[in-house]
């Protein structure tokens, strides 16, 4: 027969899911910030090249 009372693993699974979601969110935000930084850097380089190429 099944155990009476609270289910065995639900608290730990919920905690693990929450922590993994936080980790994925942190990685995604870090990746987006890096992408934005590179995009800004590319824009800056393009502007410098346009200015220096003008006679």
C-alpha cells in the first residue's frame, strides 16, 4: 500500500525546479547583455570607420 501523508519528493523537486529556472534566467540575461555590449561596440567601430574614411 501507498504511504499515508505527504508525498515524498515534491518539496525537493519544486526547489530544484526553482533553482534551475533561476540559473537558466541568469545565463540568458548574461548572454543578452553580452550580445548588447558587442552590438554597441560594433556601432562605435562603424562610426569611427565612417569618420576616418571621409576625406
